[in-house]
C-alpha cells in the first residue's frame, strides 16, 4: 500500500458563521408567532383550555382544570382569554375569536406572559415545559421535540431578519419566487421546521427561504447493485439525455473511463450536496472506495429547494423534472430518506393514478391533474441492505424525478403553491387578499372559483374512485389565469395516495389499498381539507374583512351540494354534510413520537382522535 503525506490543507479552519439572524429583535418576532400558534393549535386539539378573563377571575377551581368557556354572545367577536399554568405561577393572556372547527384566531400583538406576577418574555420552549403535565411527551423524546422547536425558532428568526417580498410583489411572480417567500410551513404543526442535522451554513445554503440555487451532486452507481424504475413510455437513455444533456453525459462517461471503468455498467443518481458531505462520503465510504458509487461532481443546472426541502425545482430549465433526493435530516417527525424498495412501484402507481384522473371527464373539465413521479432510482449494494431488520440507512442513496407543471400550463398563466393562500408578509398582508384584489373579482366569486378547482376534484376522486390524497398546501400547485384559480396540480402521489375500498387493483399498485368504513373515508375531506387547510384560509379571509367565515363555509356547502346534484348516486356511501366528524389531531401525533409520527404501512392505525368536531357544512336540521 502506498501512503501519501499530502494534507488536505494547512490553513485555518473556516471562520465560524456569525449567525446574524440570531439576535433579540428577530428572535422576539419568531417567539411571539410560535407561542401564539402553539396556544391556538393546542387549544384546537383540546390539549389546553383557555378561559374567558371574566370566567377565570370568578372561578374557584384551579384555572388549568377549567373546561373551555361556555357560550358568549358571539364567540366570533374578539374576547380576552387566559391560560394559567404551573399551579398559577404562569399566566398567558390574549385576545382571540373562536371560529368554526374550534379554530382560535389569536391576535398575536395582544399576547402576554406573566411569571410570578411579573411580565416575562414569550418563549416557546418554556411554554412546552410549562405544558408538559398536559402534553405528556415521553421523557426520552422531550428534548428531541424541544430541539425541533429551537430549530423552528431559528428558521423564524432567519425569515424575520432577512425579510421578503410583499404580498403584492408576489402576485404574478414565478412559481419558484413564491415558494421561496413562504414563511409558515405546515399551518397546524407547531414544530414544523425541525431540520435537525442542518448547521447554520447549511440553512443559509439549502433552506427554501434562503432562495439560493443549488447544484446537485451526481454519482455513477453500478447497475447490478441499484434499481431503476421507469414510468410508462420512458427509455432510460432518452430520459437521462433530456434531463442532463449530451455534454454532461459525455463528461460523466469520460470520468468513468479515466478511472478504468466501463460507463455501460453504471447509471446516474443525483444526491443532495449535504447528503454527500455528511452521509455518503462517511456512512458509505467503503461503497465509494470500491467504486460501487463514483463521485462525478456537480451538474450544470441550478435548482431551488421547495418547501419540502428535499425536492428541488430546476430553474435553469423549468421544463425539466423536479428532483426529489434523500436527505438524512429529521423534520416533523420523519427522517427524510427515500426507500429504493418502496419506490420501485412509485412510477407504476403514479401512472395508474394519472390514467384514472386523465380518463375522467369530470376531473378534466375542472382542470385537475397530477404531477407524475416518472422515474425512481436507488442504491442497494451497501451493508445496510443486508441487516436482518430494515433501518434508516437503507433510505440514504435514492432519488426520484417528478413532472414539472411549468410546461403544462398555457403562456400567460401563473403557478403558485397553494400554501401561499395562507401566507402573510412581514407587514401582515395576506397573499390571498392580494390575489383577490388583482383579479378584479369579489372575494365570494374568487373563493368559489378556487373551491371549484380544489375541493370539487377531491370530493369527486373520493366518491367516484375511492381515491384520497394528502392535499395540504405544499402538495398542491394552483394554475392561475388573471390571478384566478383555473386548475390545480396534485403531487406527492407515490407516498400519499390511498384507495379506501377493496376494489381490484393491478398488482404493482396494490400497496395503496387501505379499506376503511364510510365515516373514516369522509375524513379524507374533513381532516385533510376542512381542518387541515380550509379552516386556516377561512380565518384569514374573515380576519382581513374579505369574506365572513360563515359565508365561506356556505360556499363550501354549495360546492358539495352542486356535485351531489350532478352525481347523486355518488353521495350515498360517504356523507360530507354529516353533523359531526372525528377530530384527528396532528400535534398529538408528533407529541406522542417525535421521531416517527406515522407508520406509512398503516396510516389509519396511527391516527389520534380527540372527540368530534361540529361540521361547518352540516345540513340544517330543518332542511
């Protein structure tokens, strides 16, 4: 063996990041927002019970044991509430309105905290510790949850420090600029920007809100220790040529030949720069050394990370596919890996769903489409794939390609993540308000158009095809014409789609079958659409004076009734106008197990309920 005395470098290590965003002013903004969100969402999930100030002042029982306040003249009007914790030592006070679905529209500016009778700083981590007797986070996971909160606060401080475009400036902006401007993350989860594993420099380089272009690292992976799954009609060589270009592929071939390797024995696999630096070059060092994995360097295209952080949009050529890569950081209860075994069926599942959607004229007329995950690749030649039990290390070297919506819309149309409808800029202005103003429509007409392209297709898929998705804001891209929704693209099909009956399916699609009863099937709309997204949108429109939330839910009821009038036979099994539905709670999932919220093989069995919620579109009893 030949040794070398060459050292990587003789200079000093890089200077530490100054983390300029970690200063009191920016952190105070982040803390206020996150404490307000925690109080409102945990109250929504019935983990705490704010009481009216006058009720608390006259109560004889300990405040933390009081039931939620009884009816007031109009709970939709603002009232003063308090939450008392730690045996009376800690008191939070705020002004809020109580809306449908037990939503707390909390005025952040009104929020205060007293400790032992003295004003104290708002502190989200302290709040969780004060609430721990009620939350009951497992002791061995409490610090993990606190770390996810700290990371969420760091992200919030970064956004507060650097600012962003105004809501008005985002109207008509490219899809990638709208994505980069998003500040909230998931609207229901409190700890929603965990990203445990990223350092300060990583956040500045790879977080979507940083808006910095990323070049993917490319590996050559031996064919006999990898798996490539192609969608219908695709050819491997043609696909790589379209995604990489002939010059890049020629360079890869030359690099392999310079190493004495035959390019015909390899295929191309993209990885995140962080993943190469922190995982592959260390955790898979033997695989790299024996040339099962060969580093080829960075590609020629610039990508921007999307809100899901491990999915990247090609901004050098937006007609090329999104690339979704494994990223071994923890975020919102999951290690963000990709399983080669699981993804082997992903293109086939996407093709089946896409064919079903494209073949339904109702969905076509509504402008509803799915973005297919066309190609999946994974490396399986490592030692971790030979262990007796599955492990996270099997999910570290894999990627998939998803269609871009950019070439699928006419010239003059704009695209925007649906999460943008819940976005407020640094001055509190809402993006949805800016869209409505730019459209020339009144809010009622605009919302009806939006519900036609978002809610109606989801209702139809559920009732006509027993098909349910995960249609939260980050998973839907709106097609806008003159700032009005005219269509919607749904993504993340392979991991999220389910067929809720025992209907026959092709063998390669069978894993998506999860039969449930009619009440649970309805939760695909009640939980994921009503409670998970529309609840928040209704509150923004109401708070901004654009549309009373009762009128908003009236429009939702009208959309469901209009579908029932056109397709009466489809509404016999699942009742979306029922009086109440099971209250499925997302934060309770994360608090129970911060390391893995949901078992993807049994998503239904993973759910946690807290009683029932009144359906805001329930039929009137006298109807």
